């Protein structure tokens, strides 16, 4: 048989090649609703690549603030919570201050969008929509993956 591929050659006279086990996706601390994902595609077209920083309160309450990448500087006092994966755009990094993270480390955060006035410098502000956080407590598998599970045993 001329021009057989390596996979075809491996099957000749035997079983198909073994498949590598599928990777199990690591749990994430952050997610995005379909509505917010669609809005992020629009905002990315207007502003370029984006990032989020979960505000710690004060003037903007505790809103997730959305900025063009490079507009808001993150540093050693910030925790990278994870990335939002939205079809058609680059992953969007999500950060929170380390001190605030100490209170929120037990939660999974989902970024949503609702009608209303956005916060201060966040890019959705003039669009008549605002981002908000929906949170839930981490489940046992997530707690274990993040090293937060209570020790078990004697």
C-alpha cells in the first residue's frame, strides 16, 4: 500500500494504536456566562484584548472592572484567579488583590452582565450594561484541587 500514514501502518496486521488518556480539565476559579462572553467579544472588537480586576470596594463597590490589557497594572499584591475562555478572542485574565483573595479563596466566581450603568473606568460603562460577580462556594473536588480541603484521617 503506497503512502500509508504512520497510524495506518500501525493498524496493519494488528489493533489500532493506543490512545493517550484524555486530560482532565483542572478546575477553574473563574467562569463567564454566555451573555457576558458575547458582550466581551463586542468589547474586544472595540478596545482590543481585555482583562478583569475584581474591585475591592470603595468607589466601585465590588464590581469586576474590565480594562484594556495594559491599562491597569497588576503586581505582587494581586492574585491571578484564572483566565476566561471565550470563543473568537484571546483568553481574558482575571485578577484580585491578595488581601481580598484571602476572604474569597473559598468561592468560584462567574462574571455576568446585566443592564445598568457600569463602574467608573470599566470599558462597559458607556454601553448601558455592567458586569457583576455571581459566586458560589467551591465544591469538595475544587477545594482539594486548590489545596483548601480540610485534612482527613487520624
